[in-house]
C-alpha cells in the first residue's frame, strides 16, 4: 500500500513538472486547417474569380492518380480523380499544383515554394521534383544549414523569408506519411504562414503526374 | 519506518548487488531517454503522433509527462529511495512502450520510421522500431519486476532509512 501511495506521489511530481515545462515551452500537435479551400484561395489571390480553367477536363489526365490514403478507410477522395482531396482545408488538388508549379516554380518567380518534406536519409538526393526545397521537421527545428538562391543560411532564416500569403506546397512520400502535416503545423503555428497546403499523393503522385524530377542535394539538382 | 518487506524476502549480499545492477540498468536507460526527450518536446510529440495511438490532447500531455516520469523514476531508482514504487512505475512505462512498438509492427497501415525511444540518439537498437526494442524493453521490464519484488537491496536509501534506529528504540533513562 505504501508503494502504491509513493508511486502516485512520483506521478504527481512528474505531472507538476510537466505542467510547468509545457507552460514554459509551447508545442503544437496539429495546426488548424485553412479557412478556405485551395481553389478559393487561388481565385482570391489571382483575382480571376474563375477557377474553371484549372480543372483537368475529364479524360485528359492520361494516368489518373490514386490520392486515396488507404489508412483512412472511408471518407477519402474518389480513386482515380486526381483533383479529389480528403480534407479541402489542408490538401491541394493536382490541378492547382500544376498551375502554381508552371506559373511560379518553373518561372522561379519566388511567389511559391514547393517543399520536399521526406525525412528518410538520401531520398531527396535520389530524386525530387525540380525546384523543390528540402525542408523537413528535423531540418527546421534543428535549424540545419540550407542554401537559398545560392546563399547559405539556417532553415529557420530561410522560412522567415517566406511571406505569410505565399503559396507553400508540401509533399512527402504519399500514402500515410505524416511529414507534410507535421511540417505544415510548424510553418503555420511557428512561422505564421497562412497559405500552406499538402499534396496528399506525395512524391509518387507528382512524379506520376509528369512533373520534372531531378537528383542531387539542391532544388535544381546541382 | 518499518521495511516494506517481510523478513524472509530481505535480500542477501549477492542479491543486493544484483539489484543494484538492475536498478542502474533501468535507471540508466530511462534517464538517458528522458534527457533526450526533454531536450525537444516538440519532436517527441511528433514521434508519439506517428504511432497513431493517442488523440491529440493526450499527445500534448504525454510529450511532457512521459519524459518527466522517466526522469523521476530514474532518479529514485539510482538513489534507491522509494525504489519499489519507482520499479512498479518503470514496469508500467516499459509495458506501454512494448505495447506501442508491437502495435506498429502489427498494424500495416502505420509507418513509424524512428522509434524515438531516445530522441535522436541510437543505442543498442536501430532507429526503426522492431523486435530488438521489444527484447530490450522486456529485459528492462524483468529487471524492474525484480526490484519491485525484492526491493532495492541493502545498497539503497530505503534500506538505510529502514535500518536507522527509531526514537522508540532508544534506551529508556
């Protein structure tokens, strides 16, 4: 009986310490979703008011992507529809990724950022989408050195250069990978970014969609 | 204060020495794990989330409570103070860790690339959760249960406190 009371005492002290620690050091588990869908946000930012041209005409996509997350079971997007997303407040459809990629990443306007969040060692170097910067939760939290426009800087400094409204599209390995969602949580809660989206089908989906891939340790493969 | 143990379960010298080994082994690993987890609670929170066992609000609590509990259990085990209670708690922690690792091995839809048992550090086993972690934790669980059963042995503060003469034992003038 004495041991049980002592065990509860130890738990009590641990909980008090945890409470004080959590008060001193805030952490975040999952950021709120965006108030608008990516499509609505695109129309708002680009001022077109008409996103119809962004939707892939039926049958045009030669090799439809399955964005369904098998882990989610029911409630996921329709298999074979590349523009279906399971949570419109978090995920961006392929049609928009293509449009933003063509308008901003390929043109290097600096108004959109594509992030490869895959954390497994060596996968980014093996192959990534051309122009995608390698920022993982570890790289960001540990402030690893990165290179932006040829200038070496810390990962946190790099992300501080992103304006809140800038398009940020994150991908990881597709399927059930958490890396995109965790990184989005950090970017929204710690860096105040408001236009951060996850591409659910991840790297395999973008590769399958025909976006240019490249190897190497920098966005452009050098 | 009287000892918790009945006289027949009071450990001898050799067993006391073995119990010190058990206490220090469990305390060493738990303390090491706590140190690394407390360095970066955010990373530990993401690690717990990857296991897909707890809801978000419990992840937040666990990210701080688990390492602090590990730290206190390690400290009390090293000192041999309240050691049986600490051993019960360490056994509870280890059972929950074994359950968590076994669950990701069983559930094909959950992919956890890093155990995060010791934060970023890798000791004994690889980063990826697997049988090695289960065996490691089972051995530590056995050590904890030995301490819980026999107590911390003679080389402990519990034994010193129990052996100290009480005021009632003082010779009457």
